C-alpha cells in the first residue's frame, strides 16, 4: 500500500559508508560520495545522524533527543514513524 505509515522504533540505522559528514557548531554538511551531492543539516538533524550509530534503535535515538532537548518523549517519538512507498 503506497504511503503506509510504519513503526520504525526497533530499526537501527547508521550513516552510509557512501557518505561523509563534517560537523560544525550549528549543524553539519553531508556529502553523498556517489554523486557529490551536498546536504546541509541543522543541529537537530546532525544529532540524529550522530546518534544513529548502527547500535541504537530509532526509539533509543528519540529518547536521547527528548532528554537532550528537554522535550516530551511523545514529541521525539515522531522519529519512530516514516512513510513507506511499499
């Protein structure tokens, strides 16, 4: 079903080996090596990538963000869901 919402809370992600990230005080730049595409990240997106280390689940990343940015875990839990085109 196209556009279905799926729960990703138990999934584990990490930055691809086909990408490189350079961090700064207020964010980061990610370079996709395949096509030299550069993407600018704000500080929160930078933290998501850093916490997505191949060991933490999406749910754990959401919990870490909630504590780091002093927001309710329910707000951070929006990370747990993504739209699937499957």
